[in-house]
C-alpha cells in the first residue's frame, strides 16, 4: 500500500473528505483540508537523509505564502544562511544546509514523552530567506519578511542560522505580530550579545539582543539569559544590561545550583507578564567539546544531556511562539557533532509541542 493510499484509508476511517486534483502538474490527494504529497515527493522524503530532497527533518518543502495557507502547518522551519556579521570564525551560513542534509535521521517517536511527534504536530520546511552576501540591510529585510510570512499566519517559526545577528530581524517580526513588549526571550548563549557596536558594526552577532531591546520588540526585563561565561562583555555593557532589567543565569550559577533548579527560575521569569516565549539558542552555549563547529567557542559550557532537557521543558511548560538555533559553523565541525546537537534541540522543542497537543486531545 502506497503512502498516499494509506492517507486515503486513514482519512476515510475518520470520515474526512478526500479530493483529488492537480498541483504543479502532478496529481495529488487532499486529506481533510490539507494537501497531501504526490507519491514521487513522498518517496523522496522517505528516502532518509542520505538521499532525496534535503529538507529539515524530511518535512514537506513549501516555498510560497499561499502554500502555507493551504497546508496550515503548526510549525515552519526557515533557514537564515547569513554570517557576514561574524567577528571570529565564519561559516555559519552553511548551517541551514547542514542541518537539513547532514543530521542523522533518528526517527520521530520520543521515548521519554512517548509521543509520535508528527502525529500531533504539522511541520513544514519553508525554505530559506534569500540573503544578499555582504549586504546586511537587504538580508535583514529578507529574514524579516520570511519570518513574517509564517508568524502572521499563527504558525510557529523555527529559524536556523546563520550567525546570531539573524535573531534581530526574526525577533522584530515575532514582536510585530504578537505585540511589542508582549513576548519574553529565553536566550541560551555563552555571550550576552548586548554590545552597542563592535568594530564599527551595529549589526554584529554580538549586538542583536541590544538592538531588539532598543526596538521595543522585547523588553529588557523580559530577557532571561542562560549559560553566560568567560570574559565578555565588559563592565560597562553589563551595567547597561542591569539598567534594562535583564536577568541572567551564568554557568557558575548552574554549576553551583544545578540545571533543574536554575530552570525553575528561568521559566518563572520568562513567563512573568508575557504572553509567549521566544527561545534563542546560540550553539556555543554548549561546551566546545560537544559543539566544536561554532564561530566563537568558549570552554566550560553546558552538556547536551542538560540543554536538551531544558529546552524540552520550556516547550512543555511555556507558550513557545518562536525558536531559533544559530552559530552552527559546519567548516569547524567534527563528525557532525555540532550539527546533530543543534538538530536535536529543534527535535526536543517539536516533541514538547507535540506532547502538549496530544495531552489536549486526550
């Protein structure tokens, strides 16, 4: 029995209408009010990550806003392949492609939550924001528009960077939709990214959180940063952060108190007075022993065993309205360690969202 025949069988069993028609010159089947994939595309996506079409998680690839209206996904993955604002090692522009093509396809049944992710969560790959290398204004606008396509339709955007400056336009788009000052941000990072200007660049990957706060999209008191460590930013930048009411939980605190207790505070702070949470993850929050493929590695970071569960807990216990995972730099990776850890951070978020939806239908 082909996948499309299986979909028809399932639809009939649930009393859903089935409509056949033509799209892109290929006969398709519509299950309920969502299009189903033609057999050839389904075969390509079912082929696994070693072959076929490189989409994130082998999800259907959409390119047009009108397709979002037809498919009505819950989540849309967007690539933001931009790294011209990097101050150290470049290469994060290759992150979106690597997470689609190189991540190990591990299946989609979550052992701990006991949920089949895609039985309860409709996820698509909405391609990339088409950036213009060397031209920040054009690239920023492209990212903003791509995220706006998604969030304006009530779909949760999952943005794959790219360096961390992509969070500036992404956060602006999310804030514009949900209302300035209405969402909080949980920001996992080795660095605060709150500098005013770095080597003449207002849009450096070390400045996006300051830009978001200045824009009003996310208030300083609604920023909760996790995993900060090392030797930056300097005292004057930290003073500015205190003036904005930003809250942070350093690696020293996590080492002293433990990740579970710290996450109690992180979640309570992020949901205090907000309607939803944007989760932004710089992969360098992980110790470089687990994530060598990043532009600014900082020793002494989190282990995946802790970060994965922290992110899953946020997805289960808060209203996540957006996620980004940035600074995956494949040229410096080894054996796809960084790529697979970044992939699993998104997978854990999707599993948490699916788990909540499954519980609501019980």
